[in-house]
C-alpha cells in the first residue's frame, strides 16, 4: 500500500525540532525554579527530570533528523551503521527519565521532611524570638526599676541633711555624703584615699571603742551620743545610728551609719536649762536682795551716823561700814541680775563702749602685760538699743575674766562685727587656759567662780548674762581649738523702724 | 574459649565458606571457560521495548502520584500530569510500532520516492497499514507531552515567584 511520505517527514523533522526547543525551555524553567529555592527537593527533582527529558529529546531528535536526511539522500547504509548507537542513547535516555520519574515519591517525601523541619525550625525560631523579646522587655523593665531605685537611693544619700557613711569591715570610709563632708570638714577624696576610719572623728577614743564593740556585738547601734572632732578642731555633738550589712550578692561586709548633728540642739537645750535655772535664781536673789537691802541701808545709815561722832569704836565702825558697802554692792549686783535695777534705755554705740572700756582698762595694773587686739568688722556704727553703763559693765567683766585667764600676761582679742541679719556680735577671746568642760555649763550660775576664795563673788558673768538677756541678746562661751576661751555676745542691731 | 571469640570465628567461617567451596570446585573439577556472554538477535529491541515499558510505567506512576498527593489543585502539577499522560500514550504508540516492525516484522516501510512510501504488511492488510502509518506519526503525542511539561514548569515557576513576592511584601 502506497501512502504519502510528506506527513511522516514533516511531523518527524518539525516534531524533533519542537521537542528539542521545548525540552531546552523546560530545562531553563526548571533551573529557574530551583534557583528560587535551592533547598527544595521537588524542584531539584524537576530539574533532574527536565535534564533527562532534554537528553532524551536531543538524542531522539538527532537520530530522527539524521535518519531522515541520510535516507532521503540515499545513504541508508550510513544510517544503518549509526542507528544502533542512536537507538542505544535514545533507549538509555528514556530509561533514565523513567528511573528519575520513579523517584518522585521519594523526592516528595524528602521535601516534605525538609519543609516540616523548616517549619519546626521557623516555629522554634519564632518562639525563641518571642522569648528573646520577652526577656529583653523584662531586662529593660527590671533595669528601669533598678535605675529608678538606684536614683532614689542616690538622692536620699546625697540630699540627706544627716551624715550617711558606708564603711568597710575595718570601718574605713567607703562612701560619705555631702552632709558628712560638711560635718567632718574633711575632703571626700582625702578621706577615701587616706583610708580614714570612722573612729578618727571621735574626740574620745574610748567612746569609739565602746561603739565598735556594741555594733559588732548587737549588729546595730541606736542614737549613741558622741563628740566628733572636726578637721578645724571644733567639737560637734552627734547622735550615731548604725547597722551591719553582712553582705549579699557577692558584696563584702560593710557598716552603714547615719550621724545626726545635734550640736545646736544640745546647746539650745543647755541654754534653755541655764535660762530656766538663772530665772529661778534671779527670782530668789531678787527676793533675798530686796529683804536684805533695807536692813543693810539702816545698818549703813546708823554706822555712818555713829562715825560722825568721835568714839573709841571708830575703827570698828569703819570695818562695819566697809563690809556693809560690800554687801550693798553684792545686793546691787543681785538686783541688777534679777532686773530689779533702774534701767534707762537708749541707742548706744557698741564700738564706743568697747573702746572706752579698753581705754579705761589699759591703765589698770592687771592689763599692763596684756596685749589687747581690737578688730572691727567694718567702719559702720554698731548701734544697739540699751543701757550704756550696763553694757560697759558686761564688757569690763569679760575683759577682767580674760585677764585673769591669761594670768595678766597674754593676749585678748575683742572683735565686733555685724551680720546681714542685723545681729551685732562682740567676741572676747583670750589665749589662756580655757574653761574646764565640767565648769562650762555652770559658768553663768550666780556665785559660781573658779577664782580663789575671796577674789571673786561669782556674780560677774551671771549679772552680765542677765543684762544681755534683758537687751534681747545671747551670751555664749566655748573653748577655742588652739587655747583659751571665747565669749560671744549677740545683740540685735538698732534701727529706727524696730523701735518706734 | 570466650563466647565473643567463638562468635567471631563462626561469622568468619560462614563468610568464607562459599568462596572456599567455589575455589575448591574449580581446582578439583576443571572445565572450558566462557569469559563474557554473547549478545545477539532481538536483544536490542527487547532492551529498547523494556525501556519504553519502564518509561510508560513511570509516567503512569507519576499520574497517580500527582493525584494521590492532591497536587492536581495546582495548575502546574495538573499540566505536568497531562504531560505524563501524553508521554504514556507516546510510549504505547512507540511500543506498538516497534512491536509491529521490529519484533514480529508484520509491517515494513519502503521509501519509493521523496513523496511516497510503501507500507507492506504480512497479509496486505490495509487496516494494519493505516494503523501503522498513523502510529508512525508519534510526534503528535510526544510534542504536546513536552509542551505540557514546559507549561507546567512555567506555571510552577510563576506561582513560586508570586509567593516569593508576597512574602517580601509581608
């Protein structure tokens, strides 16, 4: 049967070309697909199968085209010689495609495992991210809280008006706040660099030893009283509260102290007590003086009348007159102390009073070997509203006491100055022996004297105290850090507005 | 003797037993040796046909695997499945052609001229001649098969690119 060869020829040749083109295009797509996700086993499989199909299409098409060409050109024998090779390659290629195709299921399973693993990995990653974020958030929150807490503690430490000290196990100062620096007068760096201990501030080493023993035994101390010695030698009365931190979170043992400066409070309490005592004594003295004053006046009057006439008892009467006059002076002083004396108040210039007193005393035998230094804060006048005679008496008393303290051979400084708060200060300093601690609190008591019997009545300072108080001022005393004592009078400055 | 040593000796004896027996046979009963087997006759066409059968089998497996895994929901895999179907048909076609002309020699094709060809059948069966003639136009099946494979891969690539773009946008 004869049939047309054209369809076979055309379809064979064109189909072979189309097969090669399509196979190459498929391989290109498969490669691109694999490039999208190199870890995808199915895409890898598709690339393999496309490669197999390309090999199959090329080998087959080559064979078909060459066969048609050789047959049509009358070289059938040539085709016979190569057909076996072409057929073998063709057979191998589609066997290869078949084998690869059979691995699809395995490839799919592998891919599923990879995808499942990847999904688990992503889930774990997300969980980790979430945990990490939560952790970071928590760390941020805790850090903020810690910072805030640290800031509060730091503010308390720095802004506290009481001294706060952190010391190590050997009581060496590790931290001290600004109030502590003000209290002790030492430099912070010096304290830390020189490894100063808290004990160095104590005036009395035995007091420090007692406090050390107590805090080590009981792990705390509460409101222990002590005298601190400042860097400038001044004494400050303090209350100490402290505790032991035995250390946590790797910190070493340390001691924490809160030290309250109660120097002013104690002085005030002492002054109040003194004022109360003196007020009571004043009342008593006033009563006694009033009762004695009249009989003394009568005794003195009769004695003087009797002295006007000649008698054998003239010498005795003079002795009586002398001692009655002494008694009158004491009574007069007592009345002055208890405000019972006459009082003429007017604006007076303190500098003038002091200069007059110095002028008067410089000629006195007790002051011949005494070096008197006079300093005044400014050239301005220091007017106070008071009684010139009484104020002069106070200054004289202080000067005489100072001369006795320096044993009539030393230095006395008299200083006057005015503060911005309209307070006038008169300081009388000597470089004598100072006042014993136990005597200081009694120094303004009437009849208290440290002078030998018969040399002092013990009324000078108490009268002075009464006068200054009556003038609205304060008189205080302290031992100087170098040597000697310092009496300080504070009086309100006079101004017209205040006294209209 | 320790049990491990005994077990090791037994395993060694078992592995060496067959080679030792074969060596003994060769030495004791010598014969003529044929180094390699000869390949002749219809061995080539049988191999080729086996290849087609393997190709056909793999394509059928692929068709069912794609369905079994629910991949027909994706256009790309659907097209690959169609491609596999056409390749399966092409394999059947090729098997039939090779069976007719190379195995049972029922049909022979003789080129008369550039335009005509003579189809000779054993019993001059025009039906067989026509069937053979159409079966010879096998590119009608394998070209679409390759086209659908290309289209399937193109669709899968497009889907993957879209998914990738979406991921990047998110």
